[in-house]
C-alpha cells in the first residue's frame, strides 16, 4: 500500500508560479512511476505530467509543456510539480498518482496505469 498526500496548491495570479509536492508513505516511491493529473469542474481527469521510477524519463501534456516540470526525490519519497507561467485555464484539482508495479523505467499517461491516488490539492489561477 502507498499513501499519497499532496500540498502546495492555492490561489495565484496569472503568470505566477506554484510548486506542488506529493509525499508518499507506506512503500518507497522509487518502486513506482508517478504522475500528476488535473481535473477541472465538469471535465474529465487528464494527465499533466509523468515521470519514470528513476526520474530519467519525463513527459507532459501539450498544454503544459515548457511551463511545468515534474521531478522526484526518491530519498525523500516525494514527487514535485513546478508550475510556472500559470494561466486561468490551469485552474483544477491536481492529484498525484503512483503506478502499478511495472518493471520498466517508463512513463505512463493513462489513469488506468495508476493504482494509488492522493486526495488532490486545489490550484486556482485568477486573471
């Protein structure tokens, strides 16, 4: 079992920055690929960024590429999402997730590839 707790969300003006953290407990996060997902009101959950177990591979949705950076510190059992140049359309609940126990050091973009989820943290970007 893995427990995930997100933090760092809040209200920020357009153009501002936030850094989300996802702290894992229960099992070492280095065993899992990790992802950040967003869900805006009335919309489906969608992947924002993904990172492989080692951190050597990352990927992003087109809407955040060049603005967001996913990283991980396996020694601290924590995954981060640095969000820069925020836009009002980034407003959503952001959740981190830990993957199924895949052997490969890959990134995953479907929520069906993830087995553990945090409760989410609200990010609101004002115009």
